[in-house]
C-alpha cells in the first residue's frame, strides 16, 4: 500500500477529528446541525476511501448509507423539527468553549497514546484509523457531557457513532457489524427524534435538559 | 573565489529584502484601494514616505529615556537580520546554517519586546494600551507559532529553513493534512503579528482600535522611518516564510548556477505579488474584530497547530 | 431436538412479537404473551435434558449459558403471568391506552428475543447487537407512561445506555483486532469458541485495553457505581413488570457478556488480571448503594439500589476470582434474579393496592393484605441474605473466600451487607408492620409468580441439583 493511499486516509480521518472540534465550538443550533452534516460527509468519504484501500466493496454500501442518512436526511429532519418546535436557538454549555477545547486536545492526545501503544502489531492504516476513531468517540462523549440542550446531546451522540463506524471500518474484514451498527444508529436516531423530542417538547415546552433536572426522582 | 560569490549572493539577498519591503506594503495598499474603487497612492509611495521621514527633525518627549532613542535601531536591526535569513530565491546560502526557524522567531520576539518597551517608555496611556494589547496578542501567537514550527520540523526532520524548504520541494512530502492545518494556522498568526485586518487596522488612528500604531505614536523623524521600515520588513518576512515553506517551487538549491538564481528571483517576485494581492483581497473582504475576540481567533490558530502536531504522531512514521 | 431447540428459543419470541404488534384487545394479547413465554420456557428446559448441539458460528450452548437461558425464560414466563393480571389494572386507571398496550406486549417479546439471543449467541458482534436491542426496548418501555418523571428517566437511561453500548462496541472491535493476526479476517475472528481456543496468542496489551472498554461499556448496563445513574429512575418510573425484568434479567445478561470476555482474558496468561478493577467497582457499588438505601422514600427506588448493591457483590466475587468466589458469583446471579423479580412482583401489588409508591404513605400491610405483606417480608428476608434462603448461601461463600484470601477487603463488604440489612428492615418495618396507612384497594395482580420464585429460592438454600453444581464448577474454573 503506497504512501499516497495512506496519506489520503490520514487526511480524511484527521479532517474528521478537526470537524469534531468544530462541533465543540458551535454555539448556535442550526450551525451545529450543518457542521454535523459535514461530519457525516467526511465520514462517508473516509469510509469510501477505506473501501478502496482495503479492496472491500461492502464498505461502499456503508459509505452510501452514511452519506444519505446521516449527512442529508437526519440534518434536514432535525432542521425542520427545530423550526417546527420553536426550540431555543442557542446552545447552552456547562463548560466554556476554551476549557472544552483544551480538554478535547487532551483527550485526542490520550487516545493517540493509548491506541498507538496498544496496536503495535497491526498495519499502519488500521492503527491510525483506530487512533482517530477513538479521538472522535471521546470528543463526542465530551460534547454530550458539556451540553445542556437535548438536541446538541443527540448530535454529540451521533458524532460518537460516526467515530465507531470509522473504527469498525478500520478493523479490516470485520463482518456484518458495520452494516448492523449503521442500521442501529439510524434506528436510534429515528426513535430518539420521533419520540423523545416530541414528547419532551410536549411535556416541558422546552428541550433544555436542565429543566428535566427538577423531575429527578432522587429527592424522594 | 567561490567564497566571494557566496558572500555576494548572501549580501544580495539582504539588500533585496530591504529594498522590496516597502514595495510590498505599497502593493498591498494599492490593491486595497483599487478594490475599493479608489485611485490609491502610487506603488512607490512608501519609499517617498521613508525618504521624507528621514529628512524631518526628531521630536522627543521630555520623559523619553535613552531606550526610547536606541529602540528604533535595535528593532530595525533585529528585524532586518531575521528577514534576510529567510530563503527568498535560493536555499543554502552562506549564512543559512544560522537560519533556524526558532532563532528567527526569537529575533522577532526581541524586536517586539523592545517595541513594547518603547510604547511604555514615554508614559502616555496610548502607549500603555498599545503595549498591553501587543503583548496579549503575542502571548497567544507565540505558542501557536512554535507548534507550527514543531509540525514542520516533524515533517521535514529539521528546524533549519533551508533544509525544510528543500525537503518540501521534493516529492517525499506527499499529501499531508498537518501541513494544510499548519498553513492555515501560520496565516492566522501572520495576520495577528503584522497587525493586519481582522486583528488590527494598519491605517487607523482611533485609540479604540490601535495596537501597533499606539505603541509608535510618539516617534517621529528618522526614528519613525526606521520603525516603519522594520514593520514592512516583518510583513515581508512572514510572506517570504509562507512562500518558502508552502510555495517552495523554483527555489534554487544550494550551490546553484546564476541562471537558477535569476529564476529564483523572478519566482520570488511573482510569489510576493500573489501573496500581496491575496492579502489585500482578504483584508477588504473581512471586518476588523473587537479586541477581546482576538484571543478566540488566536486560540483557534493555537488549536489548529496543536492538532496538526498531534496528527503528525499518527502519520507515516508508523 | 438439537439445534432446533436453540433456534426455537429465538423464533418463538420473534413471531410472538410480530403477532402482538397487530392483534387487538387486552385479553387476547395478554394470553398470547403468557403462552409464548411459556412455550419458550419449555423449549429452553428441553436443553437441560437433551444433548446439546455443537457450537456453530452463531449459536452456542455450553455450561455457562445453559442455566441462564432456562432462568431467563422462566423469569420471563412468570413475569408475563404477573403482567397479564397487573397491566389490566393500569388500563383501568387510565395510565396506559390500548395502543400502548399492544406496543408494550410486542416490545416485551422483542426484549425476550434480544435477551435469549444475547445468551445463546457464539458471536461477540451478535451479542452486542442483542444487548443493544434489549436496551432499546427497555428504554421505550420505561418511558411508556409519558409522565414528566418517566420521560426524564427514559432520557437518562437512553443517554447513559447508549454511551455504554458505544464503549462496548469499541471494546468488541478491539477484541477483533487482537484476534485478527492469529485467526485472520472475517467472521471467524468474532466467534467466541474460536477466540477462546486461540486466546493465549493474542496481544495482551490490546486485550487489556479492550477489556477496560468492555467493563466500562457493559458495566454501565450492569449498573455498577459510578455508572449507575440511570438505574434507580428507570426502575421507579417504568411499569413494574419491566422493573422486574430489568433487575432480574437485563443486568444479568450484561454481566454474562462481561463474563464471556473475562474468560477470554483468563485464557491469556500475560494479560493483566482484570480483578482489581472489578473488585474496586464492586466494592464501591456495594458500599454506595448500602448507604443510599437509608434515604429512599420510594419503594421501587429502594429495591433498585438493592439491585445495584447485589450486582456489586457479584462483580466483586468475579473480581476476586478463584473457584469458590466464581461459583458463588454465578449462584448469586441466579438467586438474585429470582428474588429480585419476586420482590418487584410484591412491590407492584403494593403499589396497586395502596395507589402510591411512596413509603411514607403505606403501612401495616400484613394486616390489610396478609398474603402480599408476608410475601414482601419473605422477599426482603431473602434479599437481605438471611438463612436459610439461597442468597445467604452465595453471600456466605463470597465473604468466606474473601476472608480467606484478602481479609482487608472483606471489611467493607461485610460493612455494606450489614448496613443494607439495617436499611431494608427499617423500611420493611414501616411498610409491612404497624398501623395500616393509606388506601386499601383490592389487589389485582396474581401472587403466584412471587411465591413460585420465593419457593425456588428457599429450596436452593438447602439443595442444589448435582448437574447445576457441576456446570457452575466447570465455569468457575475457566473464569480464572
């Protein structure tokens, strides 16, 4: 496998990490959704390139699913939903943007150290793929933890899933699970969007999860 | 004989840099004016400005110290040395062994330090504002610059500019996302360091928006001429740096023939023209940021360069 | 009756789910639910008596999951019986509409399918998929009442559960990466029996990191502190049959998944023993839950924390390792499943007769509803670990093996157990004895499942069937 193939795979996976950082930086909901669409698009490109590099045609299917559903359909649906439900347009954060970025950098460094040390025997393409995938997963987790708006938590979770799909494509020859995990993530996305947002909105007139806190049963 | 030739070529670079600096500034101003549908000053106006300032009398404040009078020379010397070390038309010149990127950054830092001191020296509040803002910008831009240097050093295997340039022009480089990120970060840092829009407006004299201008408000005559020339050299330095690292084509390698050197000069002039034009275009299409948003801007540059460095660790060296 | 039995265990719930999604009417669907669960239980039972099928790339029946599949289908069956009588009441008071009822029954069978699939599969990828499916169905069912609290509970459960599942998937991928150099690409590297055969050749560092991810991921589903935050709310706000299934079955299946991976790690001599991590999480869960029990005012939440504590004990036992502790852990899994679901049956009945879940509003149960009250007393005695019931046996084994090997660790464990006994009896006193408080509706739920479970637990305190002991001992050896 020549240097150019590796470089392009590295380029796409690195861009995915960069877009994850951009997700952390957004403070308006519609911009957040657009950046998420970009995230899914870069993921689709990355998976398609892995399909070419590993000579695994079934991954092209995964790439197409990621493109159609995650990059186009779900952002469009979420956009419509935000407008229809009149959700508060700003994203409230628990931690400021600066510290969140620094934490994110720390997580990326940590995941690289861990993954590179642990996968010493695998081939370079798989190693870099897994290292970046773990970074994206951890950044998605950071996003879920530092956001108070339910929609942005969902976006954080979906970016986490994107990282998982990247990891699964990096592990060469992993059967079926890629397709199944993609199918499940779509299912989860639809269930979440369809049921919870409507129900939370219906019950609370808001999707600020801080409002949910008053109903935490722990006081009982 | 070869020694003489090398010395001549090195001297030629130093002179070239000195002569071209005002021209670049003039070009940027002219293009900006044209884009705004004005006539704009002539291209050679900065030379005339410098000549005019040299003829004028120096007016010093009562409270100015010896540092105030010595500063312009110090700043000019440091900046000129730094600017002449960056490869413009040829790599591997006589003094290129000293052209370490970290050394260049250190020289620029030295110049900035003295400039900030000058702003504080006279004791006016304008100078104080300018110095504090300048140092705030520096505290964010320097780490970003260093991370960019690390990235480039990791790619090229050395911090010496000539080695870097020769490596980057070879085919071993390949397509690197870290280099792309480093380029964007370097452009952002360059804009901040040279007091360009959106960080600082070089044409303003409003106290709310001044950074660089505030610090040199008290200078006049030949002192001001030297400081102006120094800031023009700094702009040329950054543009040459970007050109040498990211547009390294036609850079004459070490010990090249005079024809290659001539080609190198022509290519360099073309790169300067291109970058000047792009800078003018960028400045007219964006508004100046509020001062307290500058840390966000530079924070983004720092993050980009950090990420570029981190990504290098997962790259082809695996 | 070979491979067919295993496939039937999966096929019956699947078809039942499809049917239940479309059939109308409460009585019909309830009976169909019970019938399907009973059939699944019979089929699973047949695995005890007939020869086991050879492991295939997707399905496997061995010493470990033989017992659990029967246990799961049994508890599923008894819960469906309880649910059939209990949910009718919910329908009457308007907490559920008929559409949601169809949804509830269909989801119940899908949950059964997912649990069975997770237990009998030989493929670590399919196991992950099954556990994710089970999580999803329970999330939907927890939120089914659509009150503010139910939605909050379901949302928290969804978020935490999904994060756990994501981490578990990453761990699974890493296991695949570890297996790939030796076994090669493709399906074979995900088949558990093949993995076990070659486990000693895997890269130990990769296995360690993979297990950490798996412990964090599946550990969230088991409800180990500090990843337990979803558990109390999910138990309190969902319908009671779901609380019973969550505590009794889902926690077990998640722990079972962890056990499979622990066996992989044990087969590789260079891999770090995961013991200390599991011991730490287990002890923290036990002590934390024990102290949290004191302040609970909601009866379901009380027993939810009790579940956390017991899962902590089990994890601690498996972390200690060694044949005795492992055996105790396996036994405890079975006993806890039976006892906790019995308690939740009682709690469901209590919630219905008293019309509330708040402990402060109920009292004197043994006087107003003697069967229910004494059933609850028996359940609490069992879950507190008093002799002669089954849980006492397993707790005793854990504590004695800990004293023998690491006496210092036994101190917090015993402290936690004692604190729990105190808290549980305090609450029991206020609920079951004393002056009757609160309204006294008629009980609708059947008491039979509760007493059936308690009876089994009582018998297990005295006698365990020989084959069962042999299987558990085999597994205890392999667990390391």
